[in-house]
C-alpha cells in the first residue's frame, strides 16, 4: 500500500488488494478504494483464505477491472515530468 506500489498498480491498469501496515498506506488504500480500483484487507484479518478471497473479488469484478484499466490508460498518457517542470516554471515566473 505504499505510494510507489499503489501508483505502479494503477499505472499498470490492474486492480489491487491493499494491506496497509503504516504511514501513508492507510490513506493510499482509502483513495484507491474510492476510485473503485482496489479492496482493502486489514492486517488483523490477513490469512491465506482472506487474501485469496480479496484477490478473487477484484479479479472477478468486471467493473473494478474496467475502472482500473481506464485509470491506467489515463496515467500512462500523462507526462508527469513535463507537467512538474511546467508547474515549476510557472511558479518561478509568478514569483518574479
């Protein structure tokens, strides 16, 4: 559920099961869940059975798969480095 792992799953256009442990992982899980591209499994409920059930629930749900694929396409089309550079240039121009 870390931001890097969550972002890579989103960019790949695949649904995910997030098991948050610490820090930002709880917020990342909540955001991915609101987007409809994941399910969250509480660490206290983690077992081979609950993990298998959670994986099945996202793999077998066509809506979750469709939302994940659409989000992946959007993220893959975005040029984050260019967007960040342009935002920095704008900030410098406005500061002058």
